[in-house]
C-alpha cells in the first residue's frame, strides 16, 4: 500500500519563490528600501514560515510522536533564532533587548495564549480532557528552572550593573540551558518516552505515514524555507524596528511580533489537536516549543554576544517578572492534575490579555 499524503503545491512554490527573492536581493537587483519590496518580502517571509512548519509536520508524521513535536519545535525555534540574530547583527537601537523580549513573548504566548485556546476550545467540545501528568511535570520543572535562571536571575546579580550577566555567568547560563534541554529530549525520546504519548494512543497505520521520498523532499524544502526566512529577516528587521518606533509603541513589541509570527502555525496545530481530543499532542507541542525557545535560543545568542562583543540584556522588567512567575504558578496548577477544563483555559487567556496590555502600555 502507498501513502496518499503529499505536499500541496504552495508548500513547494513558496520556499522556491522566497529563495529567488533572496538571491535577487543579494545580487543587487532589488531596492530594499522600496515599500513594494518590503511588502512582498513580508508576505514571502510568512509563506516560508508556514512552509517550513508544514514540512516539519511531514517529517514528524514519518518519525512519529514524540519525535514529531520535537522536529516541529526545533524548526520553529530555528526560525526564531534566525530572526533574533539578524536583528542583533543589524545594530538597531534596542537590539540588545530583542532576545529577551522574544523569548519571554514566546513563553507567554505558548503557555497562556496557545494553552488557553486549547483548553477553552477543547473543553467546550469535550468538557474534560486528559494528558500524561509525568511528562507535563517534567517539562514544567525544566521550563521553570530555565525561565528563572535566564530572565529573573540577571536582575539580582552584583558583578555587572543592570539586568545583564558577566561573561562567565552568561557562559554558565547558556551551558545549563543547552544541557537541560538536551537531557529533557533524552528523557522524552528514550528513557521515558511513554510519559509523552497519549494514554490510549492508536498507532497509525504505516500506510498513512509519508513515504521516504516525500520525507526527503520535505527535508530539502524545510532547509530552503529556513534559509529564506533567515535572509528575508535581515531585509525586514530595520523596517520593523522603524515601524514600531513610528507607532510610538514600546520596543518590546518587536519581540512580541517576532514570537507571534513564528508561533502562529504551531499554535494552529496545537489547537487543532485539542479539538480532536488529543490534548497530549497539544501539551507536547506547547511545552516543547517553550523549552526549545529558551534552551536553544539562549546558547546561540549568548555565543553571538560573546564572540562579537554585543551587549545582551536578559533580565525582565518588574511587571514582566510578576507575569512570568504567575504563569509558571498557574501552569503548575493547571497541568498538575492530568485533567483540564474550560475554566483553566479562561484563566490562562486572562493572563495572556494582561501580557498584551503591558506590552503595548507598559
């Protein structure tokens, strides 16, 4: 039997068109200051993001869970890292804050916005949903540790002034982030894989898996999409910063926009899984994404900061520290029983609303 799964035409065309536009820009054939060029680049950037996540999902379907969630999280985080590094290298005002703002926004979006929507919509359709408690507890323990070490501790160190870390402190935090994330992946995929599977998961028929040829095609297109995103981000980083400044918004909005663009496809996938009463898949996606956002992003931006001598601000403002601690506390209660209801989702959405309000009006 052969699989009927196939890549739709848009998932093949968009990465190629985005790559062609990048090549034209590098050859000097485009006016990067033109409004039309910026608009087309923004559209193609969004298309490349969706194409990248689609091809990651194809690979995920071939590999199976929880490998699928890991592939998707790493693909999304790779895009996030590319956007952050491109803005850091642009040298724009406030570029030293963009890593912190983006990582914090990613955590708030997935743990409050996406989780809230999953629990509200899933709870409305299925009343009460369940998932594996052991897996969620392990992920929350790692996430809480990384969040505090990366975004809270820098506000209380004494060797360097302000919400920054010294070089040796930054190296340690980056190393711990990578080690904890790698250990979590080992536990999730090898040592305790059963903690991250649906309690009564029906095994997919092998015929429903993508073929090897399709998986290889998606791997190639995934790489093309990610490269296009990296280079298009360099084209759009300066206009984005200027647009936020002209609108009179806080610079932290740049981080919210980046995280929102990158996490939108993954958020849709999580909500779709919750509506199908596969909340375990949703939890794997959202917690895995939040962990990858810190565990993979911080080591990369720390390396860029140390090698190039760029300033890197990690400590959160007081109001954001309060929101982070509240999110981790409520998340522990919400995901600490193995069962959820609509009420839990509404609570997370309320915190998400406060996050958006304070991002626009600090």
